[in-house]
C-alpha cells in the first residue's frame, strides 16, 4: 500500500497527489511514468510522473477526473488513504544531454509531466523556454514552479485571462519567432496538441519530442495494448517509449486507438454516477 | 503382493469426469473435474512400478513418479504427497497444465502397449487432496547467510525460489503486477487453472519463508547490478518470461478490436474484465472473434471469448491440425466447445469500418509444401484463394518476442534475438546472476520453466558453495528413511553448507 501524503485540488477536475514511495522517488527520471491501481476491482491507470523528490521520498501525480476510475479516485484519494499499487518508474527516461536551448510545451494536463523534463534541462545548463496553456486563469497551476526553472515563460489561456490569448501552439510560435537557435521542443498534452506542435516545428526541422500515453494494462511490454506507429514501425509506448520523435508519430492512429473503450467508459461512468446519486439520495 | 504385468493391470485408462461442453461454455468453472478416490486407486493400479522407470527422466523436474503412484496404490496418500513435493512444490498446478503426453506419459512403459498411465491426473488428484486436507511440507530448514533475489513470480521463479529457500537461503521474489504468479495468474484461464489452486500452492512458497514483493518492476525500480552490488543479494535469478507479443505486420493491425492474446487474457484473468462494469477494466469483447495461431494460448483466448459470450469464434492457423502446437486435450476441448477452425489459412489483411474498428478479416488458403527448418511442412499460399469473413475482434496468439527491459537497464549479455544469454548452467554474463525459462528459451511451457528454475537453483547453490543434498534424494530404496544427523535423509529438508573461502559474490571460478 502506498500512502497519499499530500493532495492539492488544482481545479474542479484536476487534482494532485503526492504519494510516499521512497524507492520509486529515488529511481524516477524525467519522462517516466507509473501505473496506479486504487483498489482490488480498479483498473491500472498509467500516469506520467509530474514530480519526484528523493529526499522526501515521494512522487507527485497530477490527475484529471475524466472517467469513472479517475473520478472515483478524486473522491477516495484523501491524505492518509493509500493506493493499492503504484508501480514504476516505467518507460525509457528522457535524454537531457547536449541541448543548449529547449522549449517545454505543456498543454492542460501536459503541464505537470513536462515539468521534470524542464527542470532536468535547466539543471543541465540549457536555456529553457516554458510554454504552458490552460483554458483560463482559474485552471492555471504551477506558474511559480515553472518560472523558477524557465529563462522565458509563456503562459497561454484560451480567453486571455492570463498571459497571451490563444493555445500553446500560439505560444510555441511566439517562442520560435523569438529564437532561431532552438535545439529541441518537448511537447506533452492531448494528442492533437502534440500533433500541432510537431507540425509547427517540422518546417524548421526542430527536433520535437512527444510523450505518448496510450491505453495499456501492465506497462512492462507484455500486453501490447499501447502499440503506436512511429516512422511506420510498430512500437510499444511502455517499453520503447513513452517519448518518441513527434515528426514520426502517427497521431491519427493514436487518437483512434484512444477511443477504443469509449462506449465501455461511458457505461461505467453512467453506472457510477447513478450509484453516487442513489447514495446521496439515500 | 502379486507381480503386476501388462496383462493383469486395468487395460483402460481411467477417464476423468468433465463438464459437458454445452454447460461449460457458459461458465468459468473447471472443465476437467478431477479423479475421485476410486478413480485414483484404479488408475494407480495401472503403473507397473518399473525397476528402470523412464517416466522420471521424462519429467523436467524429475518427480519420482512410480514412487508417488505406488503410495497412492498403498492408500498412503500423504506419503504420495511427500514424494511429489520432494521435486515439485506445485502438484495441483502441474497436474493440470503440464503437457504430460509429451513428457512422462510419452515414455511410460504401459504406453508402449496400452494407453499410458494418467500420471498428470494422479498428480493433480494428490495436489488437490493436499489443498483440501491442508497438507504442506515445510521441512526443517537450516538457515545460511545467503540472500537471493528472484525476478518474476512465474513458474521459473517459483521453482527456483522454492529450492533455494529449502536450502536455507533468504529468498525475496519480485513481481511487477499487483498479484503474484506470473503467467499462471494472468495467462492461464480459471477453467484450466482456478485461482484458489494458485493461491494455495503459492502459500506453500511463503511457508518456506520466501518473501514476495509485488508492484516491483526490476530493472527500472532498481537494476540487476544494484541488486548484486548495493542491495546485498548474493545471487539473482531472472525468470521474467518472454512477454512482448508478436504481430504479423499485415495491414489493419492498429484497428480497434485487434489485440494480443496476452492482453485479452490479462484483462480477463488478472483484471476481471469478464465482470465489467463491476470490475473497472473493460475488454469490449467482439461478437465474432478471430484468433490467429493454434497454440495453447490461442486455445485459451478462444475459449475465454466463447465463455464471455462471443457468438462465433474462429481459429486461423496456416498449417494443418496435425501441426497445431496446442496440447491435443486443449484442442479437443476447443473443438467440443464449437470453435470454428480454419486450418491451412493465414490472414493477409484486417479490414476496418469508417470508425477505425475491425469489421472483417481477409485470408488466404495455404497448402503444405516441403519441410522447413523446424521439420514441419512449410505452408505455401494457394494463389487466388483469398476470402473474407466478418469479425469485430482479432486476437494475435502467435508467440512472443523477448522483453527488452533487462537489456535496456543492465549490461547483461543478450543473444541476437534479445533473449538473455546463459551458459549450460544457466549463468548469465553478470557474476552471480542466473536466468531461465522463457526469457532464455523463448516461449515454452510452465513445467519447462520450472525445470529451468530448479536447474538454476542447483547452479546457484554450487556458486555459493552450498553443499546440495541432491545426493540424499538419489539414495536407493534401502537407504531411504535412514537417519543422518538426526534428520530423515529421505526428506528434502536438510542442508549441510560450508562458508566459501572467497566472498560469495566474488568471481566464479
């Protein structure tokens, strides 16, 4: 059992959990992910590690309540409670060497997992540009945390309530206009956002790394559910990734495969909402 | 007792009661119900107790087969269990899943003339009886100072852990999943191997003092090198299994509805997807399921699909029934359950609908040509024979490639296919690290993995300078039961050890 030692509600649907796991906190590297399982009947959920602290012995996960499992976790995962399983770190760590100027783009939930990569590049001496996007100012989190590790920080909100009005692709465009010596762009967020970032950098052939989070079960290469097409080859995101060259990823296929259990997820969600309603009425 | 001969023993192999096909396709209860005491006694009469038994050598873990069957015949059932557990901690599991027909039963002397003695069924019967009676053989264990790490809690790891724990080592077994058992748990369905049987026999392992740590991905949480250099393990055994499912590279494999048998079975067996939405893990089973491959995993995937309500389940295999790698018993069970076999058929394309879901499979018929490197006749496509059938789920059960994690995270030497390289003692290129099972050989069987685990345990004992008591078990009948140093020499329960002159994790020589 893995105890939740801190929790922060970043918005109505986004919550942060800090989980005690000293061994994992020491082993984790930027770009890696964990699989969590909240209870015996639960499902194994892959989550990119948003932060890790070897001294405190904790890993930080930022979770968006989108389906039955993550909404249920939002209710259950209070400080002092425990998760049944937290296993990792999984996947190949991000390579951080030899990059002099890097743009780290985080859209929505991608803001959290891009942070360890930003910090690693900064600590490695790179010039770091952060581009983070939210729908509006109320949903914004970790501004100060990013500012601490960014030489430039561009915040984008859809409604312009903070930073520039627009999407992270607009922020990325601004950064690319300002800097003609970008070595690498790291983009993490919804697949469509990562695809648009990759398209934005393609004309200038800027190396663009994306972190994929497809559906998986074990996270150890055993089930093959997370297979993605990269440069026309089949790869398993859990052991061959999760980082891939964004210019080579077949995003249409990824987006389609993420819809694989849509109807089941709706069914589980409806049933759970109904149960919650009955419990509240009772 | 009168001497048994081939003419005096019961001529017919005692049948095992089974659930009827039309009943069992609607449940996950066991198909083969197991012998009654009468069945077991009758079948035990058929063993000739050969003076030079070939069956023992036919068993990957060298169970004293005539020994335990003779005990059954004498109605000394506990004695039979004791004989079995000298070599195998898990008779209820092995009695169910071993391919006895190509091991002990294949070389059975009775089998030369009549049907072979049903060794597997008798082994299972004793194993089940032990579980019911609560028997377990926890021997006297004299502790030694050696600490052993086992990577993977599947059959290879279990067998290795058991032998080393019995030799007195402090054994910790690591599992990446949240429940132990490896392929026994996630791979083999309940109707062939019920979870309570796995639980009961795994319990024997913890009784021997083996510590099981789940949710631990070795390689990534800590490396093999860290285990040996920093964590104080004197030796490590890797039994992670092969686990990286193969696909064919034909068009349409990324459509929704295409998955590996590993994924289907894990979702059902480990995660309870058959009980969705009571369990949170979905499967989204198709109505018309096509399974590619004809091995035991394919049979399991098809029969699980059938039980979960698939209306039509097809099996596509490019060779003929004769070449099918599945156990005959599994194949027959699948046939009885109404699986639609397409022999000499290979898929060439998976066709999708506008939403990116599978809608059909296009196949080509094959014929058998000249023998290939495996000695089997090579299937050759028949030109112009392509045809389609409707399917909304396609399951790949054509084997696995090597899992890359150990190679990615350590300097351990791999062969050109990515499997871990070992010498004939199962030692790897890292001092003190041994490996066995599918991660060395590629996909095989539970019992071969157990055999490899035991072999590695012997090598590790040699490496650490533990004087093995193996010789004690090889004593002939007249010496059996004599007491040495106050301990029954017939029991595998005592180890004399010496402390090696050099450090245990020093260089092998």
